[in-house]
């Protein structure tokens, strides 16, 4: 262990973290936590369940964010002591402990640094991810299910709450589509980088000839509005269908028509929800997602119009944003940031942080250029 190298890494880490603290402002977070805690302790809080859910969720998010900043600050302060102890011990185990802690802190500070780049209007909100199988037949349906699992595992690895709102199963294997809600601080800003067309290349397990197969899946990410009151949907614009929730193979998992499908007639947007126990709960959840999607569509249309008026129309991200190659070699590569790894299994198991961080930095850089 080079003392000079470790000292330089610690210095750089502290400098970066100082900038992060100035942006994230722990004192502001503490003040928000105090205010939300007071609201959460009111005896009539749960008289309005929706408002109570928003309050308790916001409180949990702020507490988690402040706890992470406080933890990193304390561990950075202890680094010098850890280095001194390792030098006194003079053994490889102590030195390895310093390097491991330093590497872990660099990773966590990197995550916090990326969070400072999430300054969009909706970046701090929860996210709703919709995955749809594309071209590629059974392989595409299987790929869509792999992506669903990937995002759920990513959430689990970070201790974030995730809920699969709706799943449409394919006949042979995999899924036609699925919608999952990720409830975490800055979930939309973080996961919005995942939106686009994903491509899988592998030796198909569904092809008896063992030929290489290319398949596609589309990922849509929208913010889940806290109240989504900005969008007014006339009753005549909404078609409501109810049906029984079902599992793989169409087997009934519910004996009542509790699942709800909402269709916004003017746009054709369809949202389904079947994870709640009652029809009323599923309708409320689906309506919230629908309003969030409609609000995002409105914002995108407004931005496109502004760009057109300004004469600065530029290409969007394009159809294909990431490739997952399992044969003839192993690689996952993001075609925007050029970030790549040679361990697809880990990626499909939820190891997405490298892609997310590289993608957010790429997007911020692209915004600055435009």
C-alpha cells in the first residue's frame, strides 16, 4: 500500500464529498425531517390514507438520504485513524482493510455525486417502469421477464421498496409486459436512464437447432406523481374494464373481478393494476399511474414544441440503447455512454449501478452541449 497514493485518494474523496454536502445540504434535510416528523405524529394523520402515505414515504426518504450522508461523513473522518492503525500493524490484512474501506467509500460518494446531477423537475419522485417484449418471439418475452427481475433485484440490493403492479404473461414463456413501481429517493431521476430499447443476443433455449437469436424489449420509465392533480381526465375519456387477476398460464389467483384496466381513449394509453386486494385500490393505483404518464406526455410535447420553435430539433436517444450479449462472447454495453462489463449474469442479477451512474453523467454532459 503506497502511503502517497492512499493519501491522494482520501484527499480527492474529501474534496468531492465537501461539494456534495454543499449541494445536498444536510441541515436542510434535517429541517425537512423535523417538519415531516411533526406531520406524521398528528393523531388524525390516517384520516386521509393517501396523504398519510405521501407524508410517511417522504419522511422515510429524507431520513434515508440524511443517514447515508452522515454515515459517509463519519467514515471519512475515521479514515486517517484507520490508516494510522494499519501502518502501525504493518500487516497485509490491515492494509487490505484500508483499501477495501476506501474503495467502498469511493463507490458511495460516487452514488451521492450522481444524485447531485439529478436536478430535473420530477427526478426526486418514485418511478414506474413498464417493460414490453418486442421483436424476437418467445425469446423476447423471456428477455422482458429477465429485465423485470433485474430491476426488482436492483431495488432489493439497495433496500428499496418495489411492487409489481401488473403482469401480462406470454403463452409459452416469459411476459408480454409488466409494470413495476420503485419507491425510493430519486428513483425516477436514477432509473429514467434505463428508458429505451434493450437488445439481447444469445443461443436461444427455445430453439431446438441451438441457433443464435436476437430479441428486443422496450423499457418505459415515468415518475409517479405524489398526487398527480395536474391532469384532469373527463369521465368520457376513460374506459374502465375489470377482470380477475391471473398468474402464469392463466390460472386464476383471485375469485373476484378485482383487477382493473384503464384506457385513456384520446391517447390510447392503457394501464392495468392487479396487485391490490380490492377493485377500488387497484383502480386508484392504476389512475395514479395513468395520470403520471399523461402528465409526462404533456411535458414532452411542450418541450418538443419549444425545440421546434427554437429551431434546435436534435435526435433522441435512438432505438437501441443497450446490448446484452451472451454468445459468442459475454458482454453488456451501453451504446450511449460506452460503459461496458463482461459479466452479464451479475447485471441480470441487479448489478446496474455502473450503467446508471455512467448514463446519468452522459446525459448531463449531453444536456450541457445542447
